[in-house]
C-alpha cells in the first residue's frame, strides 16, 4: 500500500507571507478562545491581526478555510498518527483493528475541537467534503475496508463510517442527547462490526 500523504501542510512561502499567516492564525485563535468560534469573521480577524481584510481573503479564501487553518496543527498530528504512527492506529495491526482505532481516534479528535469543526463544516454547507482531510480519511478507510471485504463497495462503506462523525451529529449526540463519548465509540464499534461482517 502506498503511504498516504499528510494533507494540510502549508506550502513553502516567502518570509513576509509566513509572518502574516502566523499573525492571522494567532489572531483567529485568540478570537475563538475569548469570544467563541461563532465570533470568527474575516473582518474581525483582520483587525486583530493588524492586516487588511483583503490579505485574509487572499490567504484563506473564506471563513471555513480560515477555521480549518486554525485547527490544522492538531489535524496534522492526527493524520501522522494513523498514517505512520504505532499500531493499532498506525500500520502493523490487522485492518479491522485499525478501522476501530481510527474511528475511536477520530471521535477523540472531533471531541477536542467540535465547535470549530462544526463551523468549518457548515460554511459553505458542503465544506466538510471539500476539505482535504475528509478525502484522506475516506481513502484510508476505503483501503482498509477493501482489505477486509474485497468484494464490498469500500467507497460507500467508508462514507457510512464517517457519517456519524460529522460535527453537527456528534455535537447533537454529545450535548443534546447527553451521550458520553464512550457510548459514541461503542456505537461506532457496533456500526463497524455490522458493516465489516461477511453478509
């Protein structure tokens, strides 16, 4: 299996561009920490960073991409763990064990930044699927699923396993229904077991 690339690494850039990027991300993180993720706007972040709003738009495009950039460091650590970290999350374990470890780790990752992920996935409505991380998660699961059930529709099953970890559903289960994280993980285990069966 060819190693999957970690997505979200910032491209090589000029020193002044890198400096502006750090200022913008630091300002966005401060706005989020003090006023909550709903307070993030391109204008607000530009003012806090001391740059023109055009600079923020040129650099990040829209609010969803800016929020994804704020959460990027944690995301890159997560990706590195399932691509090249120790088993069972990383290579070296049985595919079914890796699927389970991946779903549990993704639940933990979603728990850690659920409000930011909700914002990033909702603006625009299809942002979750346009982000490179979703594509990487999907490809990773599809490869493992193909190893477990070669004749199955691995692409569809990968989407089915990722669906419960959309931030809006995850937050509804955790906050509205009061489900503990352990129950969410148990449900993911049951879903995976059903999908990975031989039927």
